[in-house]
C-alpha cells in the first residue's frame, strides 16, 4: 500500500506558527507530527522584574489571549504573597474574562473554523429564498429575509467578479468533503460577516472595566476599576447600563445565531463524531471563582481530570503533578533530556538542532519542535472546552448536563460522540451558551453589591514589598478559552527569580515524550482520520482547528527594547 507524506505549513486561520506533517496509507492518516516553528522566551524576559508588573508582560505573550495571561499572572503573584482580592474585583474579572470567552469562541467558529465545513463558493449558487426558509426554521434572528440574503450573495459575487474572494481567498472550495447545501453555505457566510460587527460591539466591555482592548488593565490585589455611581470618570450607573446592553446583545447573538448555526452545520457532518478523538485523558483546572479568587471549591466550571474517557469518575487535580519534558523539543535541561521538570523547577534554554528552513520534512528527527511536552503524572492531556464540559458533566453540573443532553439528542448521537473533532466543536458552543447566560448573573451580583454600598475593588494590604517574605512562590490557575493555563512564579528579595507558563496550546500541541506518547494534535490526526485529497488536506484543518490553536501563546519571544534574546545558528 502506497505511503503518502503530507505537509501543511503554515496551518492557516490560527494565531501563530504551526506546521503539521502527516503520513497516509489507503486514504487514512497513520502517523502525524505537530511542529511549532517559533521560539517562546517570555519567561526569560520576566526574570529580575517586579512581580506586580508581570501581568503586563505576560499579557503581551499574545494579541488574542490577553486577558487570560494577565489574570493567571495576577493570581500567581497573589497566591505567592497571600493576597485575596475583594469580591467586586473577582466579579469584574469574571465579567471581563467571560466576555473574552464569548467573543473568542464566536470568532473561532465563524472566522477560524467554519470554513472547514462551509463551501463559500457554493453560496453563489444558493437560492436566497431557500436560505431565508432555512434561517426561519432554526432561529428567530431578524436578519432572515430573502432580500437580506440576496444582498449578501451579491456582495460575494462582487468579490468573485473582481478576480478575488477577499477574506475568503485560498480555500479548498469545491472539495468533495464539503456537504452543506448551497443555501446553508449562504446562511453561514452571512453570519460570518455579521459576527465581525457583533464582536467589535460586545468587547467594549473590556474598555469600560479595563480601559482598553485588546490589552485591558489589571492589578495585583484587585482591579483598577474605580466605582462611583455619581462620578463621570468611574464605573457609574450609565456605564453599568451600557455593559448590561452588551451582555444582552452578546447572549442574543449566541443563542439566535452562533448556536443554531453550529448545530445545523453539525447535523450534516455526524460522521465526524467518530473521527479525531485522540488522547483519552482530559484536564480542566476550573474557572470563574464564585466565592473568591482563591476559593477553588466554588468554581462555575469545576476542576478535575477525566482518565480513559471514563465519565463515572472525576479525579482531583494537583498542579504539583505537572511536569514538562523536552525529549522532542529544541531545549536543554541541566539534568538531561530524559527528566521532567515541574514549572517551579522549569528551565527555558533554547538549543536549536533542526535543519535550516526551508526544510522538506521534520518527521524522523529526535527533536522537531519549539513546544515542550507537558504531562500530568506522565500522561498527555487534552485541554479546552471539551475537557471543561466533560469534567463539569461528570461532576454533576446541572446546566452542563442539560445542554449536553439536549445537543446529543438533537444530533441523534450518544455520549461517545463527545470524544471527537465534532465533540470539541459542540462543547465550545455549549460552553458559550452557558457563559452568555451566566454573565447576566455576575453583573446582577456586582450591581447588588454596589447598591449595598460596597465599591471596593482593590486590597492594598500586601502591595508594598516591605511586607513580603524574603522568598515566595505562587501558582496562578486559569482555564482559558483554549484550555488549562498555568503561571508559576518564584520571588526572591522582591524580584521574580523564575517564571514559567504552561499554556493550552503547549498541552495540545505537545510532541512525543520519552515514552513515545503522541501529543493531542498528533494523536487526534491518527484516530480514524480520512484524507480524500492529500494535495488539499481539508480534513487535517478540521481536526486541528477544532482545538483552536494559539501558537504565539506557546512559543513567544519578546524583549522590551526589541533586542534579540537568543541567537540561533544553524551549522
């Protein structure tokens, strides 16, 4: 049987640099390698700096995942210094982080992932009246007229007649793996365009609470969000009403556009509920503390671990059991490549040993990526919305169980369908619906606290370094839109002595470890994975995009002066 090698470099419609190499036999992927092609060095930048400033640096790891790194960093420093933030600050963080989730998931679906399932060019042949009929059967969203969809189709025709497709250029249009009728394709294209304007509106919540976007302001010990209902330069009654409107519009779009579209499209691709499952272990560090920032027993999405796809038991999570390995990575540990290091012992010493780009293949090399390989008690772990929903489902989370049961029933599949490419995409939708509803409750709680006279958003009792111990270490957990995120900090004499991040895409894009265990991307691609046209590997994009990769989070390099941190020479 002939063996074919497929290289996708770069994987587009993601944040950062990712190369996938696959080996196929008889139309199936039999082996895969995930290569991150950019170096991460942010931990080196932080050494010697004031820990109260760490959030501002880590936030620049990525231009997309800004909020999550800031919050995780604040939590790490607060853990090290014994700081508990005021309840108002915790609610504001939940609101800022929650809107980041909602915006991120909707953008991911329409602008990063939907085109793996939607044939844009097919929409040119759609009957706008038929699209309107489909739209009215799945949602009460007002933009559902024949005239509206004809206008979208005319815009698309203008792109094509001009010799290019604009934002839709370079797709595998006409690929035999596409299954949607033209009318549904036109519906998805219309909502792709609507989502661009919607997300720009709702994310203004960040500018009210954090002063700006995409890098809102945060503060160790709370939030820099002064509250005075009668003030003009503070969080006042007018701004709270504005925020209330954004949350309402976010929820309406999620419930009437995004979620119905996702379910409608998924109904045409049910076979993908048995494709791309991969690693059977799932980790969620939990998110959205509802009692207090350090109260991990009262998280809206609980923390825990699922092993071997067993939903009858949730195992406890202990961050001290996380280790990173570099067997297949372009790094060096003082104790040798075979050891695993907990982040409080972590080292970031880059040593590039690969070929000089451009290279034909990286598969077969002992070291082939800038990603380290995180393992939990020696196991590779999937992280992300699916992990969170599985842990919540198995923990008895009533809202999660209700939504999961409803979507499985609608699609006519059983719980095993969750462990798949389609399952990851559906879990992201379920999570978005729940958070869009929960945002209203958090805002109501904040308003009630303000009405009762509580306007405190900062605790400065441990702000001065003179109050700090000579040495301290802290762990900042956070479940980001893309999955489990950890920041580990060590402080000596008032300065950061060591800082390590283990991010969602490091977990999911991790390479082979010393035991030969594949990382989640790699394992998912060899799990019953078809490839109809090796020269147009649409199926690879479907599974990789279902993880929502963000490579800049995993492999980012930055120097405040713009100077090089490391020079890599290839002999």
